[in-house]
């Protein structure tokens, strides 16, 4: 269940029996031919599926992440890293105050990784808290699946081309990954990445994507147990 | 069109012809028997309808606002006021960098009003920007409609009980508005507000709600012209 | 009594019997022909009068508020909204530490409204605190008085033209209120507002101003009871 | 002239001929038997006198400074050092925007010294600015005068006991200065300092105070020339 | 050459011919039996060696990093993540102002990774900047070397047991890596990690460590070319 | 002993018997012909010597201070004052958590003085803490020694020309101190100070420097007793 389908009394009832919360962390940024909200849509879909099976609540998505390097691509709405950390802290602290204690962060965007630093700091202040962090594309099982099909997972390539993130036709030809000369500012990044994909095939068979989703979902179902 | 249904190339094409953006500001907070995301859902619905008629883009919703006084109601996820202002600033600055110049802020939550102060500050830094702020329930035409039906608009009463914000049955009897002794902390607010509504009837006829929505939508359609 | 006429021992004695404090919030900003400190002078005068009758202490005025939109008028010294909120927090926390518990904020400037957000946050941290906020020109009784005389209260018009805020002759002719095209930056605001008044008559008979002051003072006297 | 006696047109006229501003920095803190606003009153009196002779404008006083060590004395309203620096920055930036270029900071409180660090930072951003800082009690000429009368200048002793800072009778007997064991927190400071004076005679002859004031005033008159 | 062996004229001469700077980022935190400054000592040694061969300057080490999870181990002096990011920004901005344009960040501590987010932000403000980030233990060539010897690199195990980080005898027996239940607060981390090593052998033959150092040094020498 | 020569177990043992810590605060800034790290090297040398005699631990040096006025001299790496205060706070809080209670701050740089403001604030939060602040060049005994030899202590003159801060030949002729016109920005400071020394002889006999060092060391040895 998502927060949006509940009122506070529903959530109070839930808290009488459970103290787990799934938090969806994403980004609004260029994803080549895919939706600019791909990094929200994927962990949101995982959260919804896991919630269906477990009943664990899903907080409203944090729709913005840290993507300073993509700011010259229209549609990239990026938070300063300090803002992002404060936002996550405030959401966790609010939920903690009301009794939530176990937080599964479902993260869809690599640039949000610094949030972990703030979460570690928070854990020194919020007693009895457990926090698990899941960046689905870095999961062991996801990487194994990629290897099985001899595919390289990368930003805005096949890896993120789910039925629900596709908003346009995708190129048939795979893209040669560009060379990356260290950290890049937004102007250089746009030049280097062109259409925005980091290279490789733009899509694979739908059946592989379904397997990919199920694989990640298994991870989420395991993590949300908090045992 | 919402950002989520577009990729960056779509948005780039849009910017070649238009520089307007609708930004949905809301809150995740107790709304008595209504969805805790009511303050997002209402301006989002207005934005979607206005976008349908005008083609003006809608940025992803800022799902969290400032609601410190409701923090003792489960499901209220509140940002510190400083975080909220930073978040809005970052979103506006990102869009400005890419060519957006006219921002219509569709605000669903009274506690977000301080955001205006930061927007004024921003306007001194971002040249050629126009910003309009619309808190739908404070609109002249909405207040007139309320008077016409002899209804008092208030937090979580009939005013916000749209078909799409209702997630449970609503009490038949109107509620007597509680006495408010100045500013209240979260504990006192919960005691004073009880179920969370500020009083009055919990709902009215659907036809009135449709008129209400249309009234607010007319405002939005007028404001989004920026003339 | 004002703080400036007391030493710490006097204040300690006061705290043995009372825990109320009046805090004057203002602004240093253009007020057309009136003093740039009008927004301090008015609530200060109310505080002094109320103190005379009740003995409740008055803290030193916070002489600066948030007025980014008036920064192109010389004499407008505006704090960033973040600075203003921090300043008010620090003053309240200091007084709280020493035993003050009931704070009546006498606010003279509309741009300071976001301070309320920080006060709500503070109330979740400072136990047993009561805070009342009074923006005199928005008071019910003040609005009624304006209606009685068929006058519209606005920035730097008759409403603020007290004997003690006048520092120059005032125009005889009323001003036509300008059209306001949404939020404005400082440059546009100066162009739109010209001499700085928001329109209407620049002054009314002294006897009306005295009635106005008494009306607001009655509000203050009632609020400062904290019952 | 003080800002409070002027409207923005007056200040605009002034700026057509002059770009100097005196800024009064003070504190609201225990001063033993003297006014808790002594640190504002003294530099304000110097500013007013200097303004009378030179016509240089005086901004509204910053009534609060940094006094964390005195927070256990009632009436000490202390800003966090970060707030204080932000406040001064905002005031200077506002005035700079309108054409002020030469700032004479008249400081009444030793704890405000860190403000100088922010002023140095500002000077790297605000072109053609000149800033002079005057802490009157540290002035060469004031120290010479003290030596002439074999007096030690200290917090809340004779040094600050002007006619206009006295709000109560002062002890006849001089106080033995307490031993200071390094930096102190507020609780320890109250224990160590007792009545709040740092020791020595509580007052001297009025004629000495007048000489003292004139001495400091000569410094101000020289500094405000900015030559 | 290190900054400490130079005066400003030396650095000015250097800048006339070169604009590269090596910046050592570390941590002061528990490293089991190794020096609490191991994370500084290793990148510092790499920087010194690379400087010897290339003449590229080395800035003074940033001796503190972000290690909130180790705060219950004595000797762990950890910066809030916000402080760390500000510190790195200030150092880079200072050097940039003086003409440095190519920054090789030699990072010794995994917890400092969020610094990259701030660096990306900076690159959008500092024109013509190039920044390379090197976390030596994550380097491809270092991981290959580890695999060659069938060793797992981990915090405070053989990987960091250089001659110059050893300050005590090391246990002969390898340690079984503990199970990590998601993110941990400081108290839990101390319980789980015991002596602080993440497991595996505490040391290997000196000849392997020399090969390891040389391997990392080759990376640094290649990166510092900025070609 | 320095932290760098110890592991956490060593520090834990120390804490079982002692709770004192020496913290070296410095700067990386122009010092004319001397090392840009002079302000670190001097207090570090004092700390090391004092540690040798007393066994009190020495934390890793904070290599950067606040020097905005010297930013146009290459090699000056200056922290914003806000960053510096946060850094010191974090270091003290970390050590406090582990049991350190008595902090002797050995400061090498005048621009770091605002740190004292934050330390006072901290003392109101960290119970049973004692903090002593030592800026060696302002010490009574150091000033007496200077007077004995008829020398004026100043930035980057003889005062700081120890054997271990000298990295180049020093001019034979003394320098005439420049006139200082109030606070200066970086550009003006470079023009006014030329080679960076504040004037007077660039060096004195080694034997005087040794006496100077011993004099300051006696201060440190007395302060570190905390009696």
C-alpha cells in the first residue's frame, strides 16, 4: 500500500502491528530515450510489488536526486547534495517520530549514494533504528543476470528500458560507450554522452526485463524481512 | 504532459517553443479521513487538467511540505522549512538553466507559504523570470463559491473531499470547529484537532465538488497564460 | 518595560513572578513617504503601550525583516529568509532558557510571515511554550475599522501613517493601486510601485489613526493575557 | 541622522552625495547593574554624536550579538555565531546594492569579533568596498585614558557606566576580579562572575566618563572620514 | 613537493608553468591494529612518491573524513558529511582562484565518497577545471593484484598494513569476516567489528605490499598526467 | 604522542587514565619567505614537545584556517569561517564522545580566533568540558620576551622564522611596516603587504628563537595541567 491510498488512521493501525517502511529515492534526470523519471519509476515499481506481497507500506517517492552532471540536459531537475541529504533526513525523522523503525531505502539513482553518509549519522541519533539500502542495479543477483546474458548494465541502456520507463522508440543499434575523462561538468557531460546513454544495447527482449525485475524483487522481498 | 511521460529530447523540443512550467507543491500530512497525500493530489489534478488544455508541462510533484504541527499524526512526513525552501530553489534553478522562464506554482498546502519568500529572493538572481503562485483554496473565485453554498473552507473538511482524495467513508455529521489557542506544537495540535479536520461538514454533493474543481481550474488556465 | 531599561537582576525578579515576553518583529524597508522603520515603530508602540498597562516585558526589537522585493529602494535592509528565521529562533531559545514561556510576537511586516513556520518547529522542541502571533494590520478588528471608514489597508498608505511614522509631508491625492503581475523581483517592484505605496489615500484624520491604534492595542492586551 | 527618521527618498538623496554608513553592532546581555542593552547604547550614542557633526547616516542597530557564556543570566538574548555573521552580511549586502560603499562598524561587544572574519570574506565579493571596524573600548586613546586614571577597563565595570547605561544604583566598593579558568560555559560563568562585572570600580566620576566618551568620539570622527 | 616545504613565491613560480595539484583526502578513524591515520598516510605516501617523479605539488592533507559508524572506537575523529564537503570545496576554490586547474584527489577513505557529489557541483561553477578522483583500493589494477594473490581487500586487513601504517604487532591468524546487517550505528558497529578489521589476514609479506604500492603508484602517475 | 603513531586500542588505554587532548589549529597561508604551513608547524612543534614531557595526546592537525585576506597569494588555502567552525566542532564532539574532556587548543593563526565563539557554544552542550585556548604569539611571556629584545612580533617577520619554518633565504634588511587602511580584501592586501611580511626584521639570532620557543612551551606545559 502506498501512503497516498491511506489516511492517518490507517497508518496508525499499521503501526500497531508493523514498523517497517519502504522509501523510494529517485531522480528526475535525462535517461536518453527513456522517461526522465526512470530512476523513480523502477524502485517505485519494486516497492509496489513488494508491498503487494508483504503489506509493508510505501512512502511517497522523493522525486528528485542529485544529478549536477546532467544539468545541461533539459528535464534534469537536480537538488544540491546538501538539500537531498536534508530532505531524506527530514522524512526519516518524521516517520521515526510516529513509530517507524525499519527503513528499506529503494534507491534508483547512483548520484544519491551520498545519502548513505547522512543515514549513518542519523543512526547515531535515532535509537533502535534499522536501515537497509538497496540500489537495485548494483545487486549481486542483478549483476549475475547481466553476466548470464553477456550484457553490461549502464545508465539509460537496456538495463533501465522497462515497459514502464519507455516513452519513445529506442534505437536498434547498440551504442559505443564513450570515454570518460574523470569527473565532468554539465557542459562536457552533454558533449561526451550525446543522447545520454552510457552505451551498449538500448533494449533487450521483454522476457529478460521481466526476469530482471523479478530478480530485483526477490532482493527486496528478502531485505524487507529485516531478519 | 507530465515530465514522467517524456524524455529529455521531448522537453528540449518543448523549450524551443515554450518556456512555461507548472510546479506542484504539496504535503504529506494528516487530512482526517482523506488521503495523507491530498495536498499533492489536488494541485496535481489541476495541473494535469490545465496541461491537457494548454500543453504546458508539469514537473514531478514535490511530495513533501512543511507540517511540523501535524507530526504526531502518523503519516505526516514534514520537511524542515529550510529544507523545503532549498528544495524548491534547486528545482527552479535547474529548470531555469535549461530555459524555463515562467513558473506557475500550484500549491496545495498552507504551510508551504514561506516558499514565497525564497522565490522573491530567487527573482533577484534569475533574470527575466516570472513566477505566479496559486494556492487554490485561497482564490477569490473559490471563496465566492464557498459563500454561495454557505460553506466554510477548512483543512480536511468538505473543501478537500474530492472523489480522488477520499480513501475511506466520511462522517455524516458536521464537526464543530475547535478553539485554537495561538500556535500549537504537535502534541497539542493532535489533542485539539482530534480526527484532524478543522471542522464543518466532511463532504458535500459531488456536483459541488465538480464546480469547485472547475472554478479553480479556470484560475489556473488564466494564470498559466502569463499575460 | 523594555529590556533596555533593566539590568539582569530586574529581569530575574520579573521571571520569579511572570514568564511572558513581547517580541517586536519588524523590517527596515521602503514605506513611501513614511519612515523606513515604520514596521518596527508600530508594533513597538503597541508593545510599549501594552507593557505600560500590564507590566509585561518587551524584548529589544528585531530591526530587520525579509523584504527582497524592495531591495532596489534605498534604505531597505533585508535579511535572507533563512537568517531571519535563525535570528528569531535564537532569541526565543535564549529567553526560554532563562524561564520565559509565553511569547507574544508583535509583527509589523507581512514578509516576516515565514517566521511562523520556524516557531511551529520550535514548539516541538521547547516544552510548555505558548506562542501567539499578532500581525496587527490583519486583525479582525482592524479590518472592521477599515471597512467602517471605507478604507483599504495597504503597505505605506494611510494605514501606517501614524504621527510617529511620518517623517515628511504626505501627498494630498490618493494613489491608484498598481496592477501586480505575480511575484516581482526588486527591479520590477520599484518600477511598478513607484513611490512605494500600494495605493489609496496617503493619510486620514489623526482621530482615525488614534482609533486604529486603540483597536490594535485592545487585541494586544487580550492576547498578552494568554488565557 | 538615523534611518528611522528618514524615508527612502531621503536616503536616495543622501546616496547621490555620500556613500558612507555607520552600522551599530551590539549585544543584549548581562551587564551587572547596568542596562542589558549597554553594548548597543554606547556605540549608538557615539554614532548619533558623530552623525550630528558629519551628517553620515546611521543604520538601525543590530540589537543582538553573540554571548553564549552569559546565557544563564536572565535578559541575555544571544545569537548563534553563524546567525550573527549572516545577519551582518545581509545588512551590508543590502546597503551595498543601493550604493553604500564605506562602512564604519561601531561595535559594542567583544563577542562580536568573529564578524570581522565574515566582513573579510565579503570584501572579496563586493568591489570598491571599504570597511572600518571600531571596538571603542580597545582603542589606543581609550586605553591611554584608562591608564591616565589608573583604571582597568573591563566588562560591566566603570568603563561602561555612562549616565545612559545606568538603570540602578551601583555598588560603592570596587570588586575583586575573579580568576578565569579558560573558556567557560554559561553555568560556570554565572558562578564565577556573580553579579556579572569583571571587577574593579563600578563607576567613576561623571567627568571622567564624559572625557571617555569624547575620546572615543574623536576616534569615530577620524575613522568616518575614510581618508 | 609538499606545500609545507614551500613559500608562496615558490608556488607562484610553479603556477607559471603548471596548474596541477594533488589533494590528499583521508580520515582519522579506527583501523584495528594499524594507525588511526592510515587513511591519510597511504594516499600521502602515494602523493609524495608521485610528486618526486613528476614535480606536481601536494596540498596539505585533509586529516579528517566522514566515519560516523566508527565513532565508538576511541581515536575516530569524524566530520559531519556537510562539513567535509564544505572543507573540500573551500580548498579547491582557494587553489582555483590562484590558478590551479587540474586536481587529482587522492582519497584514502571509502566514507569520503560523497565528496564527489560536491565536486560535480563545483565543476559547474569553476570553468576549465579538471578533476580526477582516485580511491586507490578500488582501482582495477589493485583488485587484480589482490586476485592474483587470492586476497580480499578490506578495511584494516592486510590491504592497509604497510610498513608505514603499522604501529603495533599484528595477529597471526586471519579473522573471519563478520556478518553486516545493513547500515549500522556506531554502537552496533563496534560490537560487530570487534577489533575493527573487516576480516581476512591482518598482513601479508612485505614484498606483496611493495608490489601493491607500486601498482597504485602507477595509477597515480598515469592520472596525474591529465591527458 | 601523536594520534598517527597509535591505534584505537592505544587511545582507549590512554583514556582509561587521562582525558586531555591537545588540538593543533593552523592555517595554510602566505608567510612571506617562510613555509605556507608555518601556522601549523609552530603549534605542532609546541604540542609535540609538550607531549614528550607530559604524555598528553596530540590530535592530527587541522591544516586549514580562515585567511580570506590572503587569497591572492598563491598557496593560501582558506576555509570559509563557517566551515572552520564546523570542522572544529566536529573534531571536539567526536573526541568528547569517546571520553576526552579537557581540550588545549594550540592555535597558530590569528584569523582562527572566531573559533572561540563556537567553543563557547559547545561548552553549553558538552557537560564537564574544559577548554583552554592558546595563541602562542599573544602570550604575556612571549610579548615580554619580544620587549626584552626590543622586537615587534608580527605576521611572517622574525617572530615566526624558526629553523623549522624557514624554506628559503631571508632578506637581511628589516621591512618598514605598511600602513593598514581598515579591513582589506585579498587584492588590496596583496598590494599593501607586498612580500607578505607585516614588517620588521625577517629574522633574529637562532638563540633568541630557541628562547622564544622555550617560553611558549612553558605556557603550554602550564596550561595542559588544567589545574
